[in-house]
C-alpha cells in the first residue's frame, strides 16, 4: 500500500500524531493532578443509547453531556471498532481526548462502537467501502451510519 516514500511518510506522521496526542493527554492529566476523571464525573452526565440506523441495526453510543445547560454545546464524536468503554451508565470514562483541555472547553462527547463491534449490532466490515449509489435502506456504509447517528443526536440530545 505505502511503497513509495510519500506514502510511508504519511503513515509515519499519522502514527507520530497519535502518539503525541496520547502523550499530551497523559501530561495534561499529570499537570491537573490526575483529576480529569473527577472533573468529568462532576461536570458531565453519561447516557447510553442504541441508535437505530436506516437498515434497523442499532449502534451502541455513549453520550456525555455537560451538566451546565445554560448554553448550547457542539458535538465531538468518535466512532471506533476498539470499544467505547467503560460500559454502564454509572461508569464514566476518565478522559476526553486528545487533551484534558477538551473536557473543560465544553463539548458533548459522543463515542460509538461501529457496526458489528463490541456492543453494536450488525456485521463488522473492516474499512467498509463507500456505497456511492445508495438505492435503499440496506445500502449502508460508514457515511450513512455517521449521518444517521448525527441526525438522531440532533433530534434527541438537548
């Protein structure tokens, strides 16, 4: 796949960016005295949903909403095949990435297990190809699942 120098450079930069983001999060957690988990629990409410997609498959989605409802907040969404744990409405994550600042900046955080992984229904297809000519509700791909999720969140999350 990445046989030329440019392709390899892109992959190496992507990997370095991921490592830097996780390292920055660890540093910020240490600078905050490691209290990001306490901050999240004290300032967010966790909700768990099974959001229906256009073909009837339901995707597990954890939504963390700020307790302060005096203003509106943008969504920050992560769709992953690697798990939106911890599972359970009373079990909270201990970080929102890529740095601790995001929790304090005011977002609605959304984590979704992709189709067929962890707590989501359906069949998992790694790198599900895009369906450019969608003819019905059974023609699904990552973009339709993302669209259906955002549409549901806008209609159901204050």
